[in-house]
C-alpha cells in the first residue's frame, strides 16, 4: 500500500514539474532576440520602416536604425514624385480621375525571424504607375543581434564550397520544375537573392522577385535553400 502511495505521489510530482517547467522551456526557445517596432516616416501610413532595440552592440544598432530611416526618407520622396506624376500623365492622356486609376507607392516590412541571436527583416515595396497591375519588390536584412553585423547569404555557410553546393542544388531543383517556374534559366544567380532565416531543415528561405522565375500571377516565390542535391 505504501509502495502504491509512493508511486502515485511520484507521478503527481512529475506531472506538476512537466506542466510548470514546459512553459518556461517553450518561452526560452521562442524568446525574441530583439524588439522591432514600426515607425511611419513623416506620420505617413504608406511609408513604414523598422526600428530595432535590444542589440548588444548599441553603436551598430544606431547605424542600422539610421539606415532604415534614411531608406524610408528616400521612399517618401519617391512616393511624392510618383503621386505628382499621376496628374501630369492623366492630363496628357485627356482622362478624368474616374477614368484613370490612381498611382500608388508604399513600403512595409515583416519580421520573418527573431530568435537565437538573429533577426530577419523583409522590406517590401509596392508601386503602381499605370497598366494592368502594380509591382512588388522585396529586400532582406539579416543581422546577428550580438555583433549587429549584417549576414550575407554566403556567410551562412562554413566554406565557399558548401555555399556553392547548396546554390547549385537549389538552382537545379528550380530548373527541373518548368511547370511551376517557367521563367527560370540556368544563369540564375543566388548571390544577391533576398533571404530570411527559418526553423526549417535548411534554415534559410529564398525570395524570388516577380518575373524572376515565374509569371506575375504566381507572385513572389519563397523557397528553401537546398543543402543536398536529390
């Protein structure tokens, strides 16, 4: 009887430990590396940019934030220029505002990854200056949150050979699926391809711009970086 009571007590204690410690473990695994807040340049809701806090290297953090703000200023000016051009183009065509769709230019960002001393931010620009549809374009910013240094795609690999192998395997896989990626060609170069970190097997997702490997209807394509060739 005593033995049974001891076993029951042990089980209860184990269950209590599991339920009390599990949330702590989960919290530790998903703890954010830094805080990323949304700012609007000149209070304009169409020009959004990130500002980071919590990096260990405060000097680099300041430089990164200043750069994001500088880019937002450029976007703000570009937006004003495009909106101003709208009236000029419309009048030259002899169309009313109802007959001619308004131009647009906006930027926004997404925090794709923010843990394990790393943060990935993808900035997307949307603009429309007439025609059937607008255009999207994305850029990625990947930082080590301890050093504050930006990490290139190639720097994620221990050696140049490892990077070249992964790049070759990725391009090869894309080229073999002509139905999904009809615009891809053998000269596809991943060196400047935007990317972001993930918790997937490869740890990296690549972002292909509209028309880069597929038609507009497919949108931007996000694919994992292959580490081995099948």
